């Protein structure tokens, strides 16, 4: 079942087009990541979905309802980038407020705080919280009332690696219950491949969409091969790999993904001259910058 | 709808309490009331009027300055502060209408103003009873009138503060606008009227425009309504002469209409805010 539908969504500010005919569907239980540099249009897209601003063209539907309508709001949860709350109130008070706004019993507040690891800080003022703790308050409020659609703007930006893992575990749990998740990030490596699909935006245009495997095979980025010759054996190795760059203790070269096996065979053939070797696939960051550069 | 307004009001009141706004407002009102109760009662001792009415007459001049100031101080951060923290966008993604959010804040802040006003006047009233005995009871209607008109005056300036908060979008800018508004509406407005009356020297401005100009400003309307209705002659106020010549329903209407007008203005300004 489709929860969120965007078709040819366009938004302009003055003369500049911030979003240019972006189309996207998210089904129940699906986790979709929105990737792009700062200013690529991620936050604008999210604000449109939340009904905080209005589109200049195209259409948005949240489970069949207009964005920002009472029904759409009751189905949608949002976590803002760098969530900040009034420093004078406690984490529990803040959550009780949001529970009341959603018409949920306030006794869930402690349960939610427990879930995001803030049980001990529940009665402390938010002014004393660290950035990561504030982000957790934001996450806790987004979990209220099992939303059908969750919109998360750079949710992991303030979190340490361990908290990030826990965060994705929570997302998995939600998705398993049927929540559609749209989250944004400015780095592919931050997502840790924990989303079902990625949509890459550059200058307001949708430039790629698919699973991580799709994106990898489309980009066909070369691998980096490094060979460490045994002592005094460097000339033989360099001769066998004329395409390589020669360094004092190693030779390196790149190869296309589909040549990987052939290269491995050549390495094995030189077994007597080689001490060690390394094979590096392109990192997620390499892949991401390749895709966004291809468009620009 | 009411549960969301109440939830917002409860949170806002907690914030006002923690921010010491409640304590500061109450302390300000009590301090100035005490000073007036003792300073104001001394020269009026020989007059036939009861001591509480005399105190009320002094309190009117105090309230005209202090109530709008307190209201603006409490309210200027309402929208600009939330906008800066980013909680405004979050709140507006909840099933919470802009009107509900604004009303919730107004209810909480009006509670703070009411507590401060009641505490301040109560102290002055106790002082009046202590010096004048049972005779002071004659001034109770005037005191009651002062209380509810002060609350309405506070409501008007709270909403004006919200409008400033929406229009400036930054807490620092909203603070500057609020102080500017206070200066213009409370201080400069009267000075300008006075200057105009002097320059006009009994001409058309003084007879036709001036009475309306006095009623249109909520602070002046508040002063005139209370002075005229209390019947106490306040030597400290230069406007008392004018007050007696204006029908009481005009300032009363202004006092009642301004909170509604200001709240509408705040709501319209809020509509222009994009979180």
C-alpha cells in the first residue's frame, strides 16, 4: 500500500527552482533515504510533504490526503534537523505535551523516553541535555502513536556511532510494523546501507533512485588494487602489471568491477614474487560523489 | 480543540514559571503598588474620599505603564523564539492549528499577568484597609473594575507582543519592536497628544479629534474609563479633566474591543510566518 506519493513536485523561490519535477512513491514498511548536498532540496521536499510550505507544481498525497490537512498531520511524524526544545522544561514534560497534542495518554512518556535511552534524564531540564540527547527527545516524540509516515530530517547527524546503530534498529522495528519512513542525509556512508531505497537529489533534480546494489552496478566504479612485492622482486611485479603506478614498496592500479577475477588470476600467477595484496571497492562516499558529480 | 489549547497553555505556564517571569511580574507589581499605597495615601488623608479609592486612583497611573510592559516582556518571544529553536515547525506538523497554538500561549501568559495584577492590587488594598479601616470598603467596586480592566489591557498587549513576535521572526528583533511599541503607545502617544493640544490652542483638533484619540489608544481608554468611573480626582493625571467629558461607553468599548482586535492581528501575522 502506498503511503506517500509525490508526482512531478516543483517548488520555486523567486527565480530559482529548488525542486524540479521530483516523483517518488513510498509504500508502507519501506525505508527511503533522500540524499543530497546542502541546498539540494531535501529539507524543502520534506516541508512540502509536511504541509509547512506549498508546492508550485505537482501533487503530494499522504495516504490519499492533502499534505498539512488534519488527517495527514495525524498520520505523520516529523523529526527536525538539530531538534531543539525549550531549555526550561524537562524531557518528560516535553513528551507529555506532544502526547496530549496527539490525544495519547501521557503515561506513555516514560515508556518512550526509556525506548530512546533517556529514562534517567526524564526529570532533568532539556537545557542540560547534550545535542545527542536532544536529538533523542526529538526521536521519542516522532514515535508517538505509531505514525503511518515518518519524516526524518538528517536524524543521525548528532548521534555517535553506537546511538546511530540503535536508531536504525528502531527504524527497522517501525518499518516492520508498516510505517513508511522518509529520511534525509548528506552522506551515503551515514546511512550504513540500512534503507531499502535511496533517492539522490542534486540542485533540485532527482538524479538517481534505487537500492545500494543498483546504484553500485550503475556507477560501475573501478576497484583499487595494491600489490606489495617481496624484497628485491619489485621489477618483476612492475613488469607483470604495466598499467600500475610503481612506489618504493608497492604497486597500485585500478580495475573495472567486471575485470576483478582476471586481475586476481594475474596476481595468483605471480605468487612467488608477492608478499601481500589488497583489493578495495569504491566506498559509499566515492559512489555518492561520483553520482552527484555526474549530474553537475 | 480545548485539550490542545490547554496542553499548550500548561506547557507555556511551566516555561513562564521556570523563566521567573511569574516571580518577576508579581514582584514588580507588588513593589510599585506598595510604594504608591504609602506615598499616594499621605497627601490624600484630608479628602473625603475613602482611602482605597485614593489608592486605586494611583494604581491606575501605575497600571497604565506596568501592565503593558509586563505583557510585552512575556509575549515577545512566543513565536520568534520557537521559530529560532525549530520547535515551531515541529508543533505545526502536529494536529495543532495555528489558532490553537496562539490561544494556548495567550491563556498561559494572561494567567501570569492576572496573577501579577491581583497580587499587586491586593497588597495595595490591604495597605488601604490597614490605614483606613472598614471605610476602605467603599473603594472595592473601583478596585474590582481596575482588576478586570487591567486583565483586558494585558490581553491586548500580549496579543500585540505576539504580532511583533510573528513579524520580526527573531527574538532580538521582536524584543526591540515590543519596547518600541510600548514607548510609542504608552509614552510618546500621550506626549504627542499633549503637544498637539497645546499647539492647537482650543481649535478643532482639541474639540473633535482629541476625545477620539484618547479613546482609540487602549492604554488611554483604560485610564479614562477607570478615572471617570471611580469618580476619584487624580491630581497626578493631566488627563482627568478630559476624562470627565467623554461618555464612559467609549473607553469601555475600546477596552473590550482591543484584546479581540490585537488577537486577530496576531493571528493574521502568524499566518505569514513560514516555519
